[in-house]
């Protein structure tokens, strides 16, 4: 049996939630991620994706808490650090966003992470002038 198709596994519900996110059905996505987390509350991918769905609903404080939970469970989870940085940038908390991007870059030097960090530097310069 393929474990990804087993509703007793968090991966099953996480996959469903991601599919709902892709079609911007964020409420349904949250329900799926909640189901994944009820099976395994330490499943950091579901916490990260839960944050993504909450961002889609503009529930930013809750999204930040979800990203924080993901990186608390797995501190080397660069995608959650990156998503956390994107959210903080959206909230104009640039200093905290840079810290999150720095963590993501330290773990995995993805060019998207470097570009996002550089973008904040430009935004800060515009604000200061």
C-alpha cells in the first residue's frame, strides 16, 4: 500500500491540504492540515503548510505561530524559515524578516532566499529616504 494514499497517515492529509491551497480553497486546506496534525502534531511540513493557508486567509498572527511551530520542531527546515520571512516582509517587520531569511540561507543557499533578503534591503532604503 502506498502510504501517501492512506488516510491514517499525516502525509495523506498534508497532500490534500496542499491541493486545496493550489486552488485557493484555504478553509478546506486548513481542515486537511488540522487532520494531518491530529495524527502527528510534530509533522512540521503540515505546520508550514498550515501557515501558508493562514497567509492565504490573511490571518497573519496565526500563520506566524504555525511557522514558528514548524521551525521549533525542525530548526533546519529552511522552507519554513523562508515562508516566515516572506510573511514578516508582508507585515513590514523587515528586521525580523531578514533574520528569517538569514536562517534559511544558512541552511540552504537557495537563490530565492538571497533575492528575498536583498529585496528587503531595497525596501528599507526607500523607507529611510
